C-alpha cells in the first residue's frame, strides 16, 4: 500500500473516500466538519439529529458524491470521548476504517486531520492503523478474488507538515506486519533454519549484522538447556543473533531483546491435546517480535546498542526426544530437572539470556508465549509483565502505555522459588499447578541474575482467535511497537 502525507484542503483531496473524525457531544461543527456541513445542506447536523450518527467509537456515516469535494465519498467516523482520544484510539479507529473501506472495494482512502487532531503522534498512529488494518493472513490462499486491500492511504491537513510522523508510522507498522507474516507461516514452511534465513535476509536488507549459531557451536558453548528441547526434531536448532550499533552511542547501555522461537510446539513427550494444536505455529511470536523491532530500529536509529537473540527450535516427539525426568545443564552451569517437556520455552530462553549477558548486554527484555496460566489470569487483554528491577520495569511500562500495548505487572516474590525446588537438580522446569505464570517467570529470573530484566508473557495477546474491527483473526505482532519505543526513548 502506498502511504503518503499531502498538505491540501479538504475540498482538494482526491480519493474513493475522504474521512473525518467526529466525537460524542461535539457542538457546532468546526474546521473540515463545518466545511462539509455547510456545503451539503447541513448533512453533519442531520445525521446527528436523526440518531444515525452520535460520534461513538467506530460508528460511521457515509455521504456519496459530497458537494464541493473532489473525493467520491465522505465518511464520518466516531472517535468516542474526545477527552480520552489519543494515539491508541486513533490506531484502532483507522485500522477498523481500513478494514471496512477495503471490503467495500474502495482502494484509495484519505484521512483529513485538522484542529487538535493534526498532531505528529496522531498522524503516526493513523498511519500505523491503516497499514495494520490492511494486513490479511491470506498469503497461502490460491483463490484471492475475495481478498481486498487498500492501494493507497493519504494523511492530509491544510496546515503544517506531518510527513515525518507518517514516515515513522509506515516504518513501525511495516515492521509489525513483518512479524505477523513470520508468525502466520505454518511450521512446515518455517522451520528454525528457515526463520534464521529470514532473519539474515532482513538484516542484510536493513544493514544489520546477523549471526546464526548452529548445533555444533551451541554444544561448544554448553547450551544443554536449549539443545535438550531440540532433541526430538529432525530440524536443527539455531540461535539467531541480530545486532544494531549506533554511529554515535549516547550511552554505554546495551539492550538485549530476547524472543522465544519455538517454530512448532507439540509439547514433546508431555504432548498437548490435539484440539487447538494447529495454533502452536505461533509459539515463535516472541522471536518474531524482536526481529520485527530490529527491522524498524535499523531505520529509526536509536542512540544505544540493541541486540536481538532468538533461540529457534521445534519441540517434537520422537525416539530421540527429551523425557520427563531428564536433567540438563544450562550454559550458566545450573542443572535443570525437566519435569514437563511442554515447559520448553523457559529452557531455550535460559541459554539465550545467559548468552546475551556474556555478549555484554546490560539490560534485557524477553517476550515469549510462555504459559497458559497467564491467559487464565489476564485473558487476552493484558501482557503479563514480570521484572527484577523497578527502574527497568518502569521503562518498559512507559513504552507499552505509549504504544497502547496493555501490560500488567505480576508478582515475582522469592517464595515462588520454593515451587521450583528439585531433589535431583538445581531447579525443576515447572512449579506445579499453582501460579504457573509466576513460577515460569521466576525460573527465568534465575538466568537473568543481576541484569535489569523484564519478562513479557504474551501467550494471551500474540494471537487473535476471532476477528476484531481493526484486526483479522491470527497474529497480532504484539510487543514490536513497545520494543521500538523502548529503544528510541532510552
């Protein structure tokens, strides 16, 4: 989709539909709304008075062949309460708008911003919403006659210049869609080594450094925890490392973004139920998110060093598979009793986190579809967030709030370590039925050591089980925007 900013008046916008935002409780129309209203016999007043349009969030009204405008249609879309309207609401609004317009075979859409709406943060969010809303998970359909996309999206305003935020929004959303494309791939087409190849191609395109550690190198480094998970698969594992280095660093801090990359998870010998197992291709959503963030950071150029680490494996059943009761030695030297082979994400992250520390990373965030327990606790609304450092958590929380990616801090008290005790090894990989998300996070805390660290459990937020107004069923690309904002705001 072609995305652009054009400074022009409402009357000169050429598009299949030009869009104006109106709010609940708005009084006399102002700006573009006043121009539309006066030129079309009080149409804005009429749709409000009739009850057809109140300005509620995502509510729409359409005028065909509006007088005085070059656009073929004018669409009013409700923004809800103007007092709470911000970038998150704008992103959702334009995403829903894009999905609605393209299903009506409108290829060229324009959003006209004026007054308090003509700001950089809202223009960027609008651009992101359009690109995210235009994405579909239909790449593998052979018959695409019913799959429609917007061909262009224009942000317009009569005054000022919003070209820079529109460009930033395009970079961010395109990177988030890159993540969604990766997560959407089935496991027969996206094995660990294919994921590594995609990372290498992205890095080469964006001017980043990419290194892929193979099984032999990981054996040399003593990554027994990661390699144990990969034993059951004929597909070799990979540890993907993508590096960004600023031309002039303003800080000695080095941020690690660590993402779980299980390209398919059967549960191993502790096999999952068949119902819903096909969704387990999304078990690499954390890894895809950190790669998507790196794609954007290469262009947006934060002033600190950032390195992504993606341990990529398949967790499969075979005569070679890891068994419950096995004991593995992690790269850190800690021994782990594998009590459940379906608690594999924490095992691969443990070695990736230790490797990140040895690579000189001073701060660390990981994203992982780690536990069903976090979905029980928080549903599909909030990311579960855990941290060993309040200042680090505050940085991540500020970034997530600014990007509308909701997260909720969960406890990480030392008492949770009691659940992980093993009589045979330094710790077990599960802690029993209770507090599953917390014990999983505490397991990872053992490998973060004293490095300021935040763990994001995205099991409930990385995939939509049903279509939403602004997004289709499938991968969401959650955490990409948070990671980008975290690095840029450092």
